[in-house]
């Protein structure tokens, strides 16, 4: 399973994010092109609808790892496709169904797989819900979740995704051992969620543990929280241009790095298990919602999680727009 972090658009107007600012900048930059498309297809597009298309497009492109400039081109291409759908339907305004139909292939794939293999879908859902719950309980350690989805964007693949975004003006994280354990617990929570609630290991374990290990190494070798390390030393950084320079580590330092990494992993696993066992009811509610809808906005997930709404209170799922 994939957990994609630090990109996205928060839905609350009062809490702007870096991503939201970027997308709004794109709207200004692309407006001459958008205006031409509106004249060509005689379909009006509001700024809100552009932002919605941009978010969906970013979700898709994050998973397939496209370059930034290609991502911008894809936004316009998908916007034009939605406008063509509206024009063909004789509409003068873009609608939710036009936007959703741009991704009909992915949504149809989800609906088909959901019917064929519900247990697999449930595992994907529990994996992503595990990440969501730990991030929420750890004070949004990886930023504010803006979307939780189990709709795959890759052909012959079925992955989930949590997309989060840091808020503008949020103070830079101070690296401490406690914060590191919380962050790593969030990274490991997907597999641990499947283990606790379904009794089996999830196939996303390799990727999640790889990400967690890289994060621990970067913190241990790039910050001063390693002051208790017997051989790593507490001055200077072992990171060059964003990459860990393992070649400068002695054999003894490598052993110390492995030892400290193992200790942080163990503490993070215990924390994740403790939190998830207390949130069994909330996890079940969120999994049910994901299995039915395919995706939740961050705000929808939070309202369900804190019991402010029921699943039946949510508006019709976008996947129902696709036959």
C-alpha cells in the first residue's frame, strides 16, 4: 500500500496549505488557457471546480510519480475532458458528474474489484485507516489528512493512499526522540492495523518499513537526537544534498545505527498497537465508509472518526456517478 505525504489541499477555508497556495497560483497562471477552453466548449468553470479537478489530478499523479510540469499539463487535459463531457450533455456549467467521469476507468476498476474480492478491499481499507488514525492521534505528525482513498490509479494494481498537507505558517518540526517515535508509528500503522483487526500481515509491510527505516536513519544521522549514541557522535551531519552518506560510517557506527533503529522501531510498533486497539470501533466505521465509497475527504473522515456524523449523513458517493 502507498502512503503519500505532504501534498494536497485542505478543505477548510480558514486553514490554507502550501499545496492550496500552489494550486491557486496555477489557476491564475492557467486562467488564459481556461478562458479559451470555456469559449471553445461554451462551458463555465468556477475557481472551486478548477481546484477540485486539480486535487483529483494531483492524487492520480502522486501515485504514478509524474514530473511537476507534466502534472500541470495533466490538470488542463483533465479539465478539458470534463468540459467535453458537459458540452456533450448540453450543459453550460461543469458538474460533479463531469469531473468524476474523467476518472471513470479507475472507479470502475474499484467497483469491480470490490465485488470480486471484498476481503482484499477490506485489507486495503484497514491499512489506510491505520495510517489515518495514528496520524490523527499523534497530533497530525505528518500534516493534516486531506484525502483517504482505496481507489487504485494504476492498471492491474490496487493500492490505497493517504494524502496530507502541511499548513502554511506551521512551525517547523523540532526533532526529538518522542516525535520520531510518533512519526514512525504512523508509518507502520497500516500493517499493524491489518494485524490487529484482520489477524494477518499486509503486503504493504515492505514499503512501510522501508519508508520508516529511511526516516529513522535520516533523523539519526542528520540531527542531534543521537546524542546518546555511543559511536555515532553528536556533531555534524552524515547527509549530503539530501542523501545519507553511508560510506563515511565505520563498521562500529553501522552497528550502532542498526541498534538505535531497532529500538525506535520497537517503541513505535508498541505505540501504534496501543492506539489502534483503543480505536477498534472508529476503525470499523471508517473501513465501512471506504469500502462503500472508495474515498473520503479528510474532513469526512474526521467527522466520522469523532462521531460527529454517521455514514448515512454523507452526500452520495462519487463512485455512484459511474455506471
